[in-house]
C-alpha cells in the first residue's frame, strides 16, 4: 500500500521518464500512422496519456471522473509533446497538493465498486506502462525499433550474466 503522495510522485516520475524515451523516438512521419485502421496512432497514444494523467489525478484530488481520456484532434509533433509535458507538470503539482490521508480513503471505481484511492494511483501507473508498450510496438512496426529503457537488450543481459561468476556468500 502507498503511504505517501510524494513517494508515488517520485515513482511516477520514473515511469514518465521511461515513457519519454519512447516519445523521443516518434518522428513526424509516423506520428499519425496506424498499424491497422482501428489502432491508436502514436500521436493519439501520447495525447491520451496526457488526458489519462488528468483523469486519474482528478479522481484522486476531487473524487470525480472526467472525460479527459479522449486524445482529441491531431496535433503536430511539437504540439503533441508540449501537451504531454504541460499536462504532466500541471497534474504532478495537483497530485502533490493531495493530503496523504486521502490514500487510505475509499472511493468508487468506474463500475461502482469500492476501491482504495492508493489503488487508483497504481492503476494510473499501470495504464501509462500499457500505453507505453503500445507506443513501443508502433515504433517497432514502423521500422524505428523500440528503445531500451534500461540500456540493455535481452541478449546483452544474458551474455553478461553468463560471463560473470556466480556470487557466493
């Protein structure tokens, strides 16, 4: 269970930093490209993430749902990036103003079920990671390739672990 808004905010900064790694690989040429007709484009995913942060923070801060998830109209790459950056700056500040006791409170989820507020923040992080994965898939499908968020490809990790002697205690 989360016990501190500041602790979650630090954690989410890392989640968003890794999302920016993917966003930084999007080019104007693939911004609105879709791998199939019903798929979200890279631009829609990025704009949706901006709205989703507002969606979750509003529920945590004001105990109400919004319709902020709609990615809205197409924007160029600079405007899309600016939207994500501005939304994050605004929502991070709003979130930090929420008292820690709010984390332990119960609220209604979208289906009307009872849920702890701290779980909504974890859902926000999982939601971001889900859509970052979609964005990475679009990058791969477009031939750009998805970036390595921790610096190593799987094959490099396997090779490194096989070269190093086992640690003994």
